[in-house]
């Protein structure tokens, strides 16, 4: 299990070589579409036509995922099982 920063609810993580990669999810009911997450990890997050952020399915470095969780003002982003 990963140690989660405030606002993140991890399930588990996987190691890929020397870098831990994880997937994130975004709760569409909590997201308000500010887009900070897309600025941090445009390969993993995109702002949808519906005005909220969506994951692309790309695994990101654990540090990036933690940054995403900590930067989300509504707490809509979580780290999930890889």
C-alpha cells in the first residue's frame, strides 16, 4: 500500500523498474473542472467536453499522482490499484 497524502485514497501500487507507477481516478461528481490536474499531468488527465477532468488511462509516477491528489482543490483525485 502507498502512504497517501491528504485527500488521496490509495488501494495499491506497482513498481516498474526503479519507478513506482500508479493509476489515478477522478470522481466526476466532485470535480469542478478547474484543470490544475491537466497542467500537472497532461498525459494522464484531460478536460472533457462536459467540463470535468477525465483520466486517459496512462499510469504516472507515484510522485506525480501524489502531486495531483494534493493539488486538487476538491479532492476529486485518488490513487488506485494498478
